[in-house]
C-alpha cells in the first residue's frame, strides 16, 4: 500500500487536477509494479502561505510529497533511484510545469505492520493477490484463513 501525502499551496490544484494527479500515481503502481489499484491512496493537504514555511519563508510555490510504502519494498539502490526518477518524470505536469519547487521522500514500512479490513495482504504475486487486484478490494484469503505476513 502506498499512501501519498501531497502538501501544496491553496488553489494550486483544482478538483480535476487532483483526480488526474491521483490517477497518474495509481497508474504508476498498478501498471509498473502490478499492485491492486485499491492499494493506492493519495491525500491532498492544501495550506495557506502563513501555514507552511521553508527556510523560515512562507512557502507560496512549494509542494512537499511524502510517501509510505508497505506493499513492496525496494532494497536495491539502483531500483530506488530509477523509481524516484520515474516519479519525478511522471509528475512533471503537476510540478515543474506549474513553476513550483518540490521535494519527495519515501518511507518503507515492514509488510507485517499492515492489514486491510483486518486481513494481512496476500503474498506478492500470489493467486490471492491477483484476485484482490481483479476484484479491486480485499477479501478472505482462499481457504478461509486470515492472511499472515
């Protein structure tokens, strides 16, 4: 499960912009990493200039994105760099093209600290994970047993 928190100045993104941004993020994970779409969450947090500071100055043209990864961890430094490059490239219309400065970071959480509707997500690449992706929702693992990390 990735959850993205996008902190941005008020009025930078319309509702349509946010929908397109969230869709782009979802495509990154669903198509490139093969995660179920419902694993992907994007929360937008608008701030007024007097509520966010960078270097003790009001942040009027700054976007801060923090991402939590749980479903897939990336231990290889080359793959991490490639992933960050991909994110920056795909978000160009929402960041660079709008003339803002931005910062992105990713935290990775051990998978055994994660449940959805009380279920531990199925193992990566398993038939249960494919079923979750097809149904676009969590459900009882095949065999009726709760999942385990």
